[in-house]
C-alpha cells in the first residue's frame, strides 16, 4: 500500500500552479521584461526583478542534470518509496527544477526525460533509448 502524501498548501499565488499539476500540466513563469523563464513559481523575475511575469505551459521535456538515489529517509511519505531517485533536471525552456525520477531505466547525466504526475506532483520518467552523454 502506498502512503498518500499532502500537497503543499496552495495560496492565492500558487493555486494556479497546483491546479494545473492536478490536471497533468506543468506550468512555468516567464518574464515579460527579459523574456527568461523560471521555476519555482515566484511573483517576480529572479533574473531582472521585474514583476511582469506570467504563467505559461512547459513542454514537459527535460534533460537530467544530476541525481542521487536515496536509500534512507525517515519522513513520510518517503519511507514508503525507498529507494527513490531525487534529481535536478533542466527543463527544455531553460529553468532547473528539483524533482523525482520514477519508472524503469538507469539515470545518466544528459538523459532525456518527460514529465508525468503522481498525485498532483510533477515527476519525470526516462525516455526509452534516451541515454545521456
């Protein structure tokens, strides 16, 4: 039996992000002043500090930057998932994102990934035959 975990408590700003994730869509923020995308969602651009930022759908494609296989974590819901692969991925749109790699395959730097969703949380899967560098 898999433990059910709680989503972060959405506030007025993050509600859009979490509602999209619950529908299987990954959103990022894009700055109207410098045109750079960022993730995690913020109300201002972390690159130029402009408040001219909007939501946009991400493609769901990413490249594996780094990862670690976690064999011990005493906090719920992670205890039920051991071992799991914690990762940092480069989204196709540019930003880096912390996530989890799920499903079959051996991670390798540069591997191509596709977003999926587990109980409203974005996770990534290795694409078949998409070995890294």
